[in-house]
């Protein structure tokens, strides 16, 4: 709720294109909801508090599946450790190859 806004009253007409909250709505709100919000902004039928509450709900709905997936993965410790180990092996291969390339270019490759 700490998004900076101007001091316009709920009934004041607002320009959605100049509103920080509305710009965030473009990322998280449906096209239909954006049209409705834009109309309410330009007609002075919405306040920033209500707009922020709608935005918060939409952001929460957007991240909900990711949060649920994270919670599910977090419970499978073996899976997490396997992914980390596999990633470590892949990284080690890339790093070894790159370091050999660096050593060759600077003349420190003893092979």
C-alpha cells in the first residue's frame, strides 16, 4: 500500500497513464479489468486505496501457483539435493572448460 500517488480525491478524475498503480495493473490485471479501471480513473469513480487493493489481489493471485509449487518442492528434500548436485556438476564442467581457455590465453596452461 506504500505506492506513491498524488493527493487527488476519490471523485477527482485521474489520468491512468500517469498513475504508478495503473501501470502495475497493466502487468497483473486482465484486459477487461484494465478497461474498467481506466474508465473509472478517467471518470473519477475510484480512489487510489481501492485501486491498490485490487492490484494486491491480482498480484497475490498471480504468484499463488508459484508459491504453491515452491511449497511442494520444499517438502521433497531429496529432489532439491539432486537438482543442486546436478547443477553443480554442470557448472563444474563449464567452469573447467572456461578456466582452461583463460589459462591458455594468458600463457599459464601447463598442458
